[in-house]
C-alpha cells in the first residue's frame, strides 16, 4: 500500500486530507510540527509527503532543507497559503517536487499525487548485512539466519547506525547525537541500556556476537 505523510499544523485540515487519502486507498498519517516531520521523513518509509510551509518548531522550508541534506529523496509536495513567486521558487530550489496553494480543490491535489507517484521508479530493497544478520531498510525487518527479530524503532535505528559504521569505534556521544538527536538532554547511559537490549535479541541467542564493547570508549559492530 502507498504510504503518504501529511505534515500540517491545522489538525482539522490534516484530518480531512487523511480521510480523503484513505478513501482513495492510500495509507496516510499526520504530523503537526516540523521537528517530528524531519525525524519521520528521514527514518521512516514514505512514498510521498504533503508538507505545509508554515509549521511550528521548524518551517516547511527548513524541514525540506534538512531531509534533503540527509539524503531522503521521497517526493515532497508543498502546501502553502502563500501565492508569492519567491516562496514557490525557494521551495523548488530546496528540493520540493511540486506545490499547491491553499485553498485548493481536493481533486487537483489527488491528481498531483497520482502524477508524482507514477514518476517514481520501483525502488530496490535496500539491505544492510553483516555475517548472517540482514536488515531491510524499507520494511524495517531484521533477520538472523532463518529467524526474524522484532526490534523497537529505537533499537532498529541504533542497529542501523552501528551497521553504517561497521568496524568503526563509536563513542556514546556520537551514538546519542545520531540516534536520539542533537537536542537529547537525558543521560548517556541510555546507550548502554539499548546496547544490552540489542545484544539480547541479535547476539545472545547465537554463537557469534557482532556488537563489541570498546572499554573506555564506546561500541563497535564487527564480524569476527
């Protein structure tokens, strides 16, 4: 099923859009501020994003700038009450695929969504692997040997960050910044807690352990 994210701080409008999209057979979810939108667009699997420009915490322009910088190439359609050429050009220059000015007819919005979805090629399943541990970044499935492993969203993000830096030693501060976010204000021992969670699931039931503790520094994932 096609997954569409609606980022709109007007909750009534967001709900209307969600109902219309679900009626058309799409899977739709809503977020109401820019900060949550960045995290979800970067880390979750969306086929298209409807992004309002005037959002709390981070503007739609800043959301767009950050997610493109992180390499997220999902189609983004800007929703804006502004009808100024400068704003449209700014959005397109930042990586928006299209824009539609409020108020708009739902039929036009649906037509634009269909057009952009048709333009998207079928993506190959993006996989990460170490030994017999395989991670599917699109479906967020984790498999070791013939066994599928259930991870929480945070455990999955931690595992992916380790795999992206295979054989490298990562400090707790580096892990917190990339997995919990630069504005995380909690204790650094949260990393140790989640490493234990991960080990119980992906290492302890098996003969070979991949997650290594580098005493006095941090952690690394490596084979052998």
